[in-house]
């Protein structure tokens, strides 16, 4: 009787293992980039060929739209308004998705045309990234990359050095 029970349990576990291997989502067909195709225009009697290339759509490098709520994190951005040290500080404050963040990248597009980027690997609560700004208006973007490779922009603001209101 015990041998039959062991056999039934082993068969059940074996079926579950086989079933689990079949539930992974199928990947769609691989598409390759279109290649230019030479075409001959009938209006050109010289026999020259013209090459037409399809328009390539630019990629953003990140997923447009808000980050899913289970991956949300909070980042504080502060601007030092002292003229001798116009420092921009991004402080990682954590959130529901803290364990899913592999990198935090801070990109500052300065008003003098320079673009400065710094990456924080595995950010922890209160980790800081500091980048020197200018005395003009600087654009600050913060991107996070999840452990599954998805990249989201979570902050995008233009910060003025001083506002006179």
C-alpha cells in the first residue's frame, strides 16, 4: 500500500514539474531591422539605381509612462542656491519598489550645454548623487533600472538657480 502511495505522489510531482515547464510565455517571432532595397526608377534612362531606406523610429531608452505602483520609489532633488556652489543633490528615499531597483541614474542637462550623468548602483535609503549645476536653469532627469532590465524615468524637472517672485 505504501509503495502505491509513493508511486502516486511521485507521478503527481512529475506531472506538476512537466506542467510548470509548459507555462512559460512564448516569445514572439524575432524581427530584424529592415534592410535598404535598391529600386530602379523607370524615369531614369541612365540605369542608375536609387536606394530607399525606411524611416527608423527613434527609441527613448526607457519605458514611457509612469512606473508601475509595485515598483514606486521616492527621490528628493535639492538645489543649492549659493552662487559659489550651485550643487544639485538627488537623495534616494526608498519606497515599495526599493528591492527591485538595480540602478539609479541622475542626468543633469546644464544651461551651458553640458550633460552630466552619474549612476548609483543598488541605491539604499539616503544614498545621494551630487552633480555641480550652473547659475542658470538646469534640467534634472532621474532614471531607475529594475532588476528585470526595464528602465523608467521617474523625475524630470527644470530647476532654476534662483527665482525672483
